[in-house]
């Protein structure tokens, strides 16, 4: 009897661990549900607020760049994106530098955070003598935590179902 109970606990534990591992592996193949994120960044001489942005891989990121004093830029390394915002203006100028594009007017600065890591962004419009120091950082996380917790809950539910089903069967005999 004792041995049986021990086996049940062992099985539940294994299911829990299995669920966690499965969730972790799912995250590695980037199946985490993407989110829409709108980030408002205030740009003024000579900095961005906030200067560190956090998103998860796969998120659709919309940058609302608000220039407070003069025209400021937003050149994001690793994402081939360069934008400009003018004070009191609802539209932006955008270009993809690798395509040698000229700036064109857009309603939104948008991109999908498809690459994990830290990416620097900086002002790409000369806005004053401290302009080269105007920069920030985008951190794209792989979203492991979310998937691991989903996996854990699936494992937990499976373990509990099995546990109670067995308990019911055991009670009848
Ligand atoms: Cu600037």
C-alpha cells in the first residue's frame, strides 16, 4: 500500500517535470503566443524615456516616439529600422537602412521582435552637441518562463487527474 502511494507521487512528480521540460522545449521553438505591445518613448535632448525596453520574442512592437523639443531619430540596431519623430506631429519618417531606402512617412513604427538579445537604439538625427550619447536598449527575451509555467500547469492537471482516477478505482476494489 505504501509502495503504491509512493508510486503515485513519483508519477505525479514525473508528469510535473515532464510538463515543465515540454514547455521549455516549446519555448525554444518559439511557439510562445505573441503579444501586441505599444511602447511610448519620450525623446528629448539628450535621452529617451524609458531608455530600456523589454519585449518577448515574437511580439509585435509598436513604438510611439514622442519628440519633446526638436526632431529626434530612432535607429534600432539588428532590426534594420530607422525612424524620425518631429514635435507636435502624429506621423513618423521611416526607412530600412539595408535597403538604401529614403525616409517615407508612416502612421506607425512597427516591427516584429523576431530576434532575441540586446539591441541598442540611438538617435539618428543630429539634435545637438550631445547627440551621439542619445541611446537606449531593447531587450528581447526568449519567453521561457511563460512556456515553462504553461507546461507545469498541464503536467499538474494531468497528474491530478491520474491521481484522483486511481484513488477512485482503488476505493471501489
Ligand atoms: Cu536626438
